[in-house]
């Protein structure tokens, strides 16, 4: 990548050569980033039997919504979708509120334990007890096979707290001073000043919470795998992929159906493509709109202390 | 307002640390922490004699190092090139598309990888055959020698765009008069990149390096877990998978916890050392 542009070609033609090469590289990047996903969309909209013949690239050959019908008729996948949506919604709302609360307190200079509290939270970012102790904790709290396991353990995200804190700190302090002189307490100051003023950063954090919750599957796998009413989309996707990998990684034949569908019309490859699209679309729809926020959020997060 | 959340964090992040006791016991879930016999460092001794553990350690280190190196090189390279694009509309489009994979879950990414690398009509094999580089499809995911590269490039694919955000932002804050001065001195595009842009983003690179070195024993999980089957297992098993296998599947909780502690200790050591070193060399500390 870099080697190609290091060729020294001085003179008037050089800028044009560079610009052309650079543009071509960028176009290749676009193709490489988009193609795998685009191809999956095409496969998911193609007739499943026809897909087996191969050769689907950019567009479906025989258009069919059969794969999606199968996905949405499947009871397990329906439960999984509902759970995924629920956990994403709840964790996002609670996650943002919690992060904002902690961040507000940590940003107040008059809070005496500020330094200690900041360290206290920061440590958890780098030190984790590990899988087994966590598992026993969750078990002792009675949260195995319980929906709360999706919400509570990840509720306090230290990274998000730091991002919000940096943002609140960057707000003009006269804003808060004025409020305190007017006799406003901390709770009202938090609700009426800090929260509304940090909308952009809260949007960023909301996006991160939502993406994290929507994409996680490991907690389902560890804590809730024996209760199919608590399954999530990503976990179902993982199971299908694992089955596909172990039965044969070279062909897309329909040995495994894992009770996925009754009809022999359906093939694993097509169903997987459809689920991939279902699992990815909510995020892809949201993220371009929040882009201008999260770029800012990343920057704030990087200048931590 | 903060107290409830401190208690909450205590329960979910600090309380499990007491579980580290397990690593010094011969832990039986039926007996609990109080009645399981203490065995001192026997679990660690056993762990360090276990070949599978060192293999997992080697794999983890190799894959995360590759991820780190390729991740940095590609993100910085991409940011440098993108920085040279003058058309804002095109630049923004490229950027938006390059973030896209960051938001997809690893599960989905694994599914896409398995499609692309598939031997039956996989895009990568098709492309190579079309170019005449190979004459029959290669089973990429079944060959141990390709595995680390697949993991590294999966990471590059997923994270390059996202990681470049921060470099681009750092580049945009470089004083433009430096570029003008360089131009007057007769420096061309590449000199500007080498002598101004790269030194300009050096603090950013260092901070990110410290942060990432703390996670050196996290090589990712999903790709190795899903694709590590059969022959590939020898090169794919990471410490995380080792812990999962011994802890959850085989029920040897003490050994798995010991492996987890080992991992935590190394990350703390790494983060403290790199933080100290970078404070010495560059006067750039994280905490």
C-alpha cells in the first residue's frame, strides 16, 4: 500500500499520478469493505436452490424472499429477535443514564473523592477476574437463565463514563456556577443543565451501548444456553456457523438443518445469509446518521486524563 | 448519586476477584470457597507444565502481535492516504464505508469470512483462479499455516477504518504553516508525510500503543473459536479458549482461574511498563 506511493517521480506529472493511484486504492478499499456484505445480501434474496449452483456475485439471479419468510416464520428466531431488540433497548437507555450520572459526579471539582473514585472505576477496565469467577458470581446471584444477566453485568461501562466526563468537563464552568448561585441542587443541575448540554456525547455513548448489546452473544452462550426463551439473534447465528464449520467447511450442502426449517427448499447458505442481513441491518441503518457524533466521541475518549 | 454505582461496580467487578482464591485451591463447586482444600501454587505449577497452555500462550501472543502490527500499519497508512484526498465528498464516502465493518459483530464477520474463503464459489478463490495464481480452490480455513494471517486480515478488514479516525483527527490538528515551510524548503509530498505528518501524530500513536499493549493477551475470541477446528486447532487455541475449555467444558475451575490470573497479571505488567517507558521517552503518559 505504502510501497506503491513511495516511488519517486518528480516533476509536473507526479501529482496526477499520485492522485490517480490514491483514488484507485480508495476505490479498492471501498470494494473490499462492501463486497462481502453486498454479496450476502444478494445471496439472501436469491432462490436457495439456485444459489447452490454458484456464481452469485452482485445481484440475485432468481429473486425470492423465501429465505426471509423462513427466518421470520421460525419460532426460535422470532424469540431471538425479540430478545435481541429488548436487551438492546433496555441496556442502551440504562447504560446512557448510568454513564451520565457517574460522569457528572466525577466531573464536579468539589467532589472530594474524585481522584479515588476515578481510579476505582479505571482499574476495572484493565483488571478482570476472568471467566470462571464471574460465572460463579452470576450463579450465586441467581442470574443464570435470567434476562437480567443481559442488562446488569455490563451496565457500568467505564470507557463510556470517561468519554462523557471529558465532555462535561469541557463545558463552560460558568454554566454550572450560575446555576448553583441560583440555588439549583446537584440533581436538578444534572437533569436540566449537564444532560441537555451533552446531547452529542450521549448520542455517541448510546450508539456504543446499542452496538455492544446487539452484537454480544457470549453471555447467552455462557449463562443462558439452556433456556431457549432467552436466546438472541447473534447466538443463533453463532450456532449455525459453528454447525456449518464442523459438518464441513468446504461445501454448503444441507446436512445440518438443526431443526431450522421443515422444508427441503431451504439451504444453510441461504438461511445464514438471510440471518446475517437481519442481524446487521439495524446497525447499518442507524450508524451513518450518528457518524458526526461518534467521530467526536472517539476523539474525546482518546484524551483520557 | 455515584455511591450506588460504586457499590454496583464493586459487586460485578471487584467481588469476582475473590474468586481468585480458587486458583490456590482444589476447588469443588459443591464445597465452595470455604471447604475446598488449599493447594498453594500447585495449580500454577501444573499449568506451567501443561503443554497445551504454552501452545495457547504462543498462539495468543503471535496472533495479537500480528493484529497489533498490521492494525497500526494499515490504519496509519490508510489515514495518510485518505488525508491526501482533496475531494471532501469522496473522502467522507470512503470514510463512512470503511467504518462499516467495525459495527458488525464478529459472528457476522466470521460468517462473511467463511463465505469469502469458501472452496465452493468463494470470492477469494474465484478471484485467484481468475487471475491465474492458483488452479484449484484452496481450503484456506483448513490449513494451519494460513490461520494467523486470516485472523490478522480479518482484524484489518474490520478495524482499519475505525482506527484511522483518530489518526485523521490528529492529522487535521497539525499546524498548516509547517507544511508551507516545508514547501518553501522544497519538500515534496512524501517529505511532508515523513517529516511533518508522521511526527505530528506520534503522540497519538504512542498513547494508542500503550493502551493496546495492555490487551496484548486478548487476541480476539470468535474467529479462533469458530474456525479453530480439526488440524487448525494447534495454531488457533488461545488462552481464552483454553480457559473456556478447562473451566466450562471440563469443569477444572481452579486451573482455568489460574490461567485467567496469569493473563491479568501479564496485562497489568505490560500496561504499567509501557506507560512508564513512554513517560520516560516521550513524556506522554496515560495515567
